C-alpha cells in the first residue's frame, strides 16, 4: 500500500467549486463564499442549529453565509477563521468574484 | 433535521433538501467508497494512466459525490448504498470526463442560463492572483511575501498560472503554461514544481513565515 505524503487539496477544492456551481445556478451573488461557509459546517458535522449555537451566531447569519449572500471578506469571523483549515488549494479563496 | 442515527441516511436526507454542508460531510465520510467506485469504472474503461493519476481520481471522486447529491431525493433508505444505487450515473460522469481529451463533447444538457451561471461562479485565471489572495485576508500577506521571495518574476507567474489552471480542472496545465510563456510543457511543469518547493522550503526554514506552516499548502 502506497503511503500518501500529504493530503491532496484537489478533491476538496474540486468539491467546493462544484458547491459554488450549485449556488451560482440558484442565483447566489457570492457563490464561492457560500460554498466555503457550507464546507466549514460540513467539516463540523453539525446541523444548522447546533452549529450556530457552537459558533455563537444566529441561524439567519449562518443561512445568509451558506446561501452565498455574504461576501467572503464579510463572513463572520468564526466561519472565516475555519476556511483555511478545510484542506483546499488556497487559490480557491481568490475565486469569489466580489471578494 | 436529524431523524436517524445512521450517518448515511442522515446525510442523504439532508442532501435531498439541498444542504451543501451535508454534501461536504458526505464526501469526507464516504470518500473511500466513492473512490473505489470511480477507480473500478476507470479501470473497466482500460485507462490505467488515469487510474494512477491521483489528482484526476481525487477530482472524479468529488464529482461522484455531486452526482449522488443531485439525485439524493430519489434514494430510499434501506435500499442499495447510494454509490451502488447511482452507479450508472457515476459511470456516465466518469466516461464523459475521460472522453474529454479526445472527444469534443457538447453542452446540450446544460441550459444556456445555467452555463452562464456556472461560468460566473469562477473568475477567469487572470483574476486569481496571489495579490488578490493576500487582499482577501491580511494574514495571507506573508504568503504573498513568501511566494515573491523565491524565483524570478517570470517563474512566479508561470508557477501561479500552472496552479490556477490545475485547480480549475485544466487536464494539462503544463501545455497551457507552455503556450502562454513560450516554453516546453516539461519545463513548465519543472518551473511549477521547483517554485513551490522553494516557497515551501522558505516557509519551513524562515521564522517570519512560521504562521504559514500549518496551512494545507505547507503542512507535513
């Protein structure tokens, strides 16, 4: 069995791009930011209510972020701080057209 | 939302409502299962070259998760596992992707509006600059500094274009960079590898770059 030296960012990066595609088709103004916010909650493995409580946010704020209605640079700190640890290629962060 | 203790049923149920966080968790949790199905399909198509291409398989595995996400509403708990239930759709996706290099595929199954929306989800490569990345998060200004601290200006640009093309799904970023800079694909690949190796070495060796060491780009 071949050992993997480092986790590849390709799969997670590809997935977050596809998630952004879904939001873009739905008309989200900031699809990449929304995809990243959703990925953060996916990593936490929490439903919206528990996640919002854990991060000290209200559900409306979480929903706005995950639906792509919040620009990347305006995401709440508890969400934004966790994006860098998703294992993505960092170029993804520059892909939000309104960032 | 949580109606079952079975993580698979819970995630499929959430994905059926369009929950993208569930898609991420589904991919993280069941990635080995999805990868096995993708690899079986690639091998059955007699493409060992692609089966051994880790990046390509990673990308196809992520796409397989999306195939299941798109169909989650039709899945029945207690039935076949989703990756078996959606096997034909996954195979079609793999075949379409593998055929991309040699067969010009149409986009007839994508509505014009959808295609425009998908394109709008990603800036073009020229917008994805290292400076822009730094402007998004001030903490990443030291990343820009590290990136600029090694190699020539041309090599920095070539290496960045290579990476952006790769992330955006270019099946041959080396050829794209080669065309852009008037060099051979092999040299383009070498520039990319050399530049990022130098950046990584700088980050690991120089104390001012210490905050970058835990980032996925540089983690051991």
